[in-house]
């Protein structure tokens, strides 16, 4: 399914927090429409890496090119990347003082400059796609965790991104809500969206991923197809990690 | 027995509910639960009786000159405002009353209360009357009168409660009927009091206005959407302040204002040229040239203060700079573009109008000194101070929490300096030396200087409160906004500020109350505010000599009524918004 | 934001008008320049206006005789403007200190009463708080001063409620008092030593208690130690005169040191301080793995610290007057203390005095004839005490409630009684919550004493106003006011911060 074009290129990306090096040279190329799942132990730099891709974190060495735009201090590039790359957080990060509808339409109206009517129509369609059209006028605090995460996904999709980043989208959810969120993500993957997903849901990885990356100590230790990964991992650290988690 | 101290608090706060369960049992539980408690109760009772008795004897002693107060109402209210023009103050009050009535209806303030609650209030009032009758060292007439009124109120209160009964607990009285009742009572009292008949009539008209506007507000809410009505009212409230003080009370004579030579061309020019410029800047296609142009306008606005230009032009340039900076962020669609231009035109017109009013001489006849004084001045200082300090305070808070070190340094320096010095030094600074630092042609008058001082002072404290709110916002909110592509300004306006302000409402109200109390300091630099009237002007009149303490007590009661009610209202608002329970 | 781009990408730096870092700094510098521009315009018009009024900006009024009379203080007819201001400072500190003590006691009592289960006590304290804090403080001060004026007038005979011991009249409230005499400061050295000794004894006894488990009478022991020092000092106080030598030596040192040398010392101090700060800052970023990458914010901070140090150093050299002033001030200060401790001083330590009344109906001066609280003092003191107490009460109540929730359960599980619970568990913990806002209230109290001007109490602001009315030095006096209050704020917040840090350390 993936196309030919490298939509994300990361070359030797390094990142320090103070004196702590969180990323030690990450090389990665993601094709358009590819679904990449990132796994790895806690603190290995998974979040830091995907946050570098939409410049929530600033990498200090190396190169990141997203959709032919290099991430530099150039304001114009940053603006473009931000509206091309959607992100879903572990803690949902919905805006508690705005209704679901307002949460979703805010950026289309003020960043994409859509009219309110258009934005609301799109929002309704997205809410239907994630299965909660009836919650549009509620506030986030009135929704369950699974519903909130689905709103967050709809909110990102409303910007019509070409790439979606997910940072452990199901980790803060109760087991019975995980499925409803994963279903939405599967549907999204099948529709051809380029996705970078940090998750511990191995079932999702097996079923949906085109590629799985194993992160440890700020670098990619092993990469491969799900079959390769779950049947014959090469590195000892990968084996150890998988044995702990499976 | 899980949590003794907390339990006690809850118990004590609900204590007034208890008497119905049996006064004796209640007293046993709350006053005589142990030996120490009993001793404490008796001791406290003795102190209270002595204190209240002393206070009442003082208040009702024959030597007190209480008649000074109704006689000097006009001074307390407006100080030297010309008597012939008093209608203007009544009209101002009328504006406020009408807006209050509308707001009460539109926001559904108060709503309903239960008859039990109402009966309890009546009973407490009655008990207060009886206490007065028993303890006061006053003339027999007053004591008997108080006793009768007290007894009637207690009976009425008990009757209401009995009628309500336990079975009717849910039944409610609409606030409208209570409002009407209270107005009727006040109306009655007004007609009994020894005041001029003109005042009586005017007060009665205000009462009628309140009721009518309340009913009107009800009508409006049933026709128009709530959001629209509320937005319109907020706008009217904001406009009411300059309208009342600059237009209604000041009675400006525009004859000397260069309307044709300065105002008309500036207004037309700024609306046409500025509007066209903003249309372009807000079109979303201006890009970097738009930013550059905005920068040029900012420079021009700053530079206009270095060369001699009419004040109006300077202010309009500042406004244009602000709009130009904001246009790319908030423009984009053709509708947004239109909104920007409309807002700009309205802003230009209002600015020009109010500046013309300010530059015009007052047409009040027989005026000595400032046209404004007394409670009227106190309110002006508090409200104008608040209106100016709020935006400054928010800017300072944003500066102090910003990621830009120079802004942080400047804001922190300002905030800490102002918070480190007493208000009176700032007032002296404004009153005595600020004019020296201004260009020669600007000569601020005393009231304006006081407003500036109060606003600059209060802004530092407001900033600290807002900062608290900003810091309580989780980092994820900023990140989500950033990831969606919102700019820093948009994130602030749509995401962080609204949440921050909501979470610090109690602190903000506290600050507003302080501001109101702090305005009394202008008495020291010689302004005739309410305190100064009560302390220096009324008691020094030949007919009122020796009434200083009466006058001060009256002032205390008036200040107290306002501050206490504001703080109560804020508590209710807090509960309604559920602050702190995200 | 560091712009260390990868070597490969170095040529891809964006044009400066789109570079986030450049724009960030450009905006800041533009605003800074704008402010400088405004300041320059303001200063220019100020200079022009002063010239037009024939005034010059000088500090001469500080040394010239001011020709003013103050209503109370250690020198009611000051010799110089500076002395007048010092009188105001001392008066302000007097009312602040006594106000802080009284407001704390009252506030804590009312705060606890707010939580009492006794309905009457609870409600009375609530009424107190809700009444007092909703009335402007200035109005309260004016009211108390007015109440004072209504006291009976002072006549030579039979004015006080208790003749010779207590007078409450419109000329003042007078009570007997102990007055420090010539040798007081020498004795004070022993008191200080006694306090330090008491502290050590207290710690020692607590350790004994912990080791043996028996009550070690820590309070009794330390009190005894303090009293022993006080008793010995009462007779041996001339020994403390040796301290006078030290001060004398210091005074001589600052009197004879050449200005140039002092300038060098001060400049070195300023630069050294900045360097020390920068080094500490860098150390905080350093770790075994090496120095962290500096952000533009870090660089700005270090640059600012360095610039401030350098500017201070340059100013010391450009304006020798500052150094001369510091020298002179230190010399005078140490001379003053020298005389206070001097060996040659003889006399008593304390003396007891009772109020006496002179015939035309006035108190017999300040000093040995009882302590008299004037009407203005009374007004300010009552006002700030009652007002601050209401706020302190709320803080105390909030602090106790905040602790009470979880801690009392644990305490009850341990089988503590209610009183013990409050004393041993709730109050010590509440104290930590309470202290920072309490410090704020003390600061407010200190600033609020400036309202004394409204009732003619000669504190800093009132004295300053009299002074500039006489000399026209308005801007200078306002600068002095602000400097003084900022100093007080800085000292108080430094104390609170220090205490907070100590408490935080203990907690770990
Ligand atoms: N803002 C920050 N400041 C300092 N250190 C940070 C910061 N953010 C992350 N780190 C450190 O960087 C390392 C990588 O963090 P990251 O969040 O990327 O890990 P992760 O792989 O996502 O772990 P998890 O599975 O727990 O989410 C961690 O050791 C973390 O402590
Ligand atoms: Mg993570």
C-alpha cells in the first residue's frame, strides 16, 4: 500500500535535554501511506523522537525533512509542518473550556481560515467517522476517556493532515475503551494515512503496521516487518523487551 | 468520628439550620457540649452583650448627630456637583439601574429562593430588632418601636416557615416577588425619611425603572438568544462608564473642540485609509509584507509622540498598530476581514467621540473645582482603575510567564517594584511629578492622575493573580494548541487566558475589592472622594460640627455594604462555575 | 532554542525575517528600544520642566538643616534632612514591629476561633473578619484617631484611670516602662550570647531526650541558660565594651582608607559577584557528562549578570561620590556603635519610669517618665493591627484546614487527644503552609503604616512630605520612599525565602 515518496526523512537526529542525550542519531525514512509502530522501553526516547517531527521538541543535530520541508527555525516551514502533521497525545489534551465542536473547529477556522459553517460540517462528519456525533455540544469533562481520545483524533483530522503522530494513545484508557480507539486508528490506517504510532498494543502492531521499530537508549535498535519482529527478532535487547511485554 | 476539625466546620456552618430541631438540643450541642465549652460560651456571651450594649448605647445616645447624615446626602453622593444640575446624576444612576435590571434578568441572578430560607431571614431580622430593643440605651420610643417591628418580623418569618412546612420544601419563591417586596419597603422608608421631596420622587423613579427594566430583560431573554443578549449587555456596561462620566455628568460643550479641522479629517482618514490597510492586512495574503507594514505602523505610532500631533491622531495610530499586528492572526476569511474593518471603524468613532468629549470644557454652571466628588468619585476611581488595570495586568502576567527573557525581566521588574511600595507613594508620584515627565502640552488633571496611579498599582497585583492562573494550566494544553498549528497569540487568546482567568476568579474579585477600598487613599492627596467628604467636608460644616465619628461610621457602613456584597457574589459565581473542579 | 544545525544543513539557514530565533530577539529588542525612547523623552521633558520652574535636581536637602518640626520621634527638631528621614524610618519601624506582634497574636487566636465548635465563638470571629476586612484600612485608622481625640483631656490631677500608672487621655496613652540606659547595649551583647547559648542547650537536651527517652526539660534548661547570661551580664556588662574596640577600629579603617582603594575594592566586589553568579549558574548546568548546550535564554542571563557587574564597577569609578558616601556612612555607623559599647560608658542598664503629668496638661517629655502612645500612633497601630489580624486569621484557618484533612485521621489512629493533636501534629505542619502568606501580610502591614500620614503620624511618608513641601525636592523624596520600602520588602522576602528553604530541607 505505501507509495514511493519518502514523506518523513530523519538523518542522524540528535537531541539533548541539558546534559542528557535523549536521541543519539536516529535515521528513518517513512513512505507515504506507511504505518510505522514504535516500541521500546520507557525513557528510550520514543516520545521525544515523534515530538521532534512536528517540532514540539527542537532537534539539535541532524536533519528532519517532512513532506519536502526541512525543519529549521524558519517560521514559514514550522507553520506548514504544524498544519500538515496531526498529533494525538496520551493525555488527550482536549481544551476543557470549549465544547467538543469548538475543540474540533478551532484550528480549521483560525489556522486554515475555513468559514465556521464549513468547519462545523467537517467536524460533524469527523465525529460520525469516530462514532460520537451525539456528543458535539458536550464539554470534554463530560465524556469518557475513550470518547475524549476519539474527539482528539477527530480534532487532529479536522486539519486534514498528511501525517498523523500517535503518542501512546491508549495508555491512559481503561481496557474496555482501548478497543474503540484502536478501531478508529485501524480505519484511519486503512484509508491510507501515513501514521507514526508509539504504542504497547502488540495486537495493533501485528495487524496494522507495515513496519515496527524498536527504540532503546535514544536510537533505533531494530526495524522490520511485524512478522519478522514477533517471530525472529535479532537483537538480544529486542528479545528481552518482547519477552517482558508479551 | 473521622475528621473532627473538618466536621466541626461543617457543623458550625450549617448551625443556623438546627434551631428548628429543638433549640435546647441545639444549644447543648453547640454551646455547652463540655465544661470548657460552657465557660467559653458564657464568657463570649458576656463579651458580646457588653460590646453590643456599648455599641447600641453609643449609636442611640442623645448626643449622636445622626441627622447630619440624611441632611448631607448630596455631599456624600456628589460633593460639589452643582445643585441645579443634579438631574444629571439621577440620569446616570438611572442608566446603571436600568442596566442592572436588565442584567439581573438576562443572567437570571438569584433565581429562586425557598420560603424556609426567606422565613429564616425574616426571623433573624426580627431577633436583631428585639436585641436592639432590649440592649439599646436609647429612648423609650425607639426601643418600643424596635420591639414591635422585631416581633412582627419574627411572627411573619415563623408564619412563612409554617406555611411552607416540611412537605413543601421544594417550593420556591421567585426572586422577582422578593425584589418587588424589598423595593416596596424601601420605597415606604424613603417616603418616611426626612429628605427633600425631589429626592423622594427621584428615588421612586429609580425603583420603578429597576422593576420595569427587570421585566423588560425577561421579555428580551425569551426572544433573543442568551449569548447575544449577554454580549450586548457587556458592551453596554463597558460603554456606560465613559458615557456617564464624560458625557452625562460632565456636560461637555463641544464648541471649542476643533471638530472640523482635526476630528472630522482624522476620523474619515483613519476609517478609510486604515480600514483599507486592515482589509489588506487581514486578507491572509499579506504575508511578510503585511508584517513589515505593521512594523512600520508601530514605529509611526511611537514616533507620533515625539513630534507635535493632535492627541487624537496619536491614539488612533496606537490603535491602528494594535489592529495591524492582530489582523493576520484573526483575519483570513472574508467574513473575518469584514469583522476587523467594522470593529476598527467602530473603534475609531468611539475613540474620537470620547476624546472630543474629554477635550471639551464642562458646561456645568456654578462649579468650583472638580465636577466630581464623593461616592461618585470613589466609583469612578474604582471602575476606571479596574478597566485600565485589567488589560495591563494581563499583559504583565503574559510577559512574566513568556519565554522571552527581556519581556520577563521588564514585567518582573515592574511587578515587584510596584508591589514593594505602598500605594500612597505611587499616588504622590502621580499627583506631584507625573506631569513633569509628560510633554508640555499634556496636562493631566487630578482625577485622571489618581486613576492612572490606582490602575498602574492595581495592575501589578492583578498580574500576579493572572500569573497564578497561567501557571496552573497543564503543559499539554500548550502542546496540543501548538501541534494544531495555532500561533502563540491565538493559543493565548483562545486556550490559555480563558482558562487562567476562570481559575483565578476568587483572587481577581479579592483584588477588585482591594482596589475599591484603596481608592480611599486619594483623600490623602486632596481629592474629594467619599472618605474625604465623610472625614473633612461634612463634619467641618458649621451646622454639623462634632459629627466626625457619626460620619465615619456611616462611611464604614457604606463601604462595607459594597465590598461585602461583591465578595458574596463572587462566592456564588465561584460555586456556579465550579472553579477548582475541572 | 539552540540553532546548532547539522553541518550538512548549515547553508539552509532561513532568511532572517522568517527565523524564529531572530524574530524573537528582534521583537524584544524593539520593545526595549521603544521603552528607552519613551524614557528619554520623559527625562527630557522633566529636565525642561525643572528648568522652567527654576529648580535643580540635587541631594543637598539631605545635609541641609530642614527647618521642620516633627510630631514625635527621637529628634523632633532634626538637624538635617537625612536625620528627619531617619526619624520617620524609626517611627515607621516602631509601629510596624508592635503591629506585627499584636496582629499575629490576635490573628492566630481569631483564626483558631474560626474553627471552634462553639457556635458563639465561631460566629463572633466570623463577624469580626467579615467586618474588618471589608472596610478600607484608611477609614479605620482615621476612625481610631478620631476615637482617641474624644478621650478625656489631660489635666495635671486625676486624669488617668489609674493615677501615676495608666493615663488614657487625648494627649496620649501612657504606661510605666523600662527604659534602656547608658549601659544597655553592653548588656544586650550578653542577652544575644544568652539566646545563642539557650539554643545550643535546647538542642542538647532534645538529643538527650531522644537518646534516653526521658523528659529532659529542654525548655527549662535553655531558659535557665538564658537567664544566667542575663544575670551575669547585668553586672559584667562593661566587659562587652571590648566590642566597642572592634567598631572603633572599623570606623577608623573606613575613615582613613583612600577613596581610590575603596573604589577598587567595590568594583572588584561587583565584578566578582557577577563572576561568582555566572560560575554558579554554569555549575548548575554542568554534570559528569559535561556542560549542557546553552540556550539563548541561558546566554542572556549570564550576559545580563556580567553586564550588571561591569556597569556597577564602571559607575563606582565614574562617580566617586558614591564611594565617598559609603565610606562616610560606614564610618559614622561604626562610630555610633563604638560609642554605644564604649568601655568608658558607665551607668545602669535599665531604669523604670512611671508617667508623670506637668501642670499645663502634658506629659513630662519622652524618656524616663513612662511610655506614651500618641494619638496618631494609636490610630495607625490599632488600624493596622486589627486589619492585618483579620487577614492573618484567614491564613491560619486555611492552613489548619489544609493540614487537618488527612493528618488528623493519622493522629487519631495514634491515639492522640484533640488538644495534643492540634499542638503536636496540626499546628507545626500548618505553620509551614501559613508562613509564606504570613510574611506577605507582615509586608502589607509595613507598607500600610504609610497611611499614618493621614492622621499626622510622623513616619517616612509623612516626614518626606513635610520635607519636600519645605525644600521642593519632590522627585528625590519619592525616590527615597520607594528605595526604603523596596529595601524593607527585599529583606522580608529574603527572610521568608530563607525560612522556606530551611523548612524544605528539614522535610527531606
Ligand atoms: N523536557 C525534558 N527535560 C528533560 N528531560 C527530558 C524531557 N523530556 C524527556 N526527557 C528525558 O528524555 C528521555 C526520553 O524521554 P521520552 O519521553 O522520549 O521517553 P519515552 O520513550 O517516550 O518513554 P515512555 O514510554 O515512558 O513514554 C527520558 O529519560 C526523559 O527523562
Ligand atoms: Mg513517551
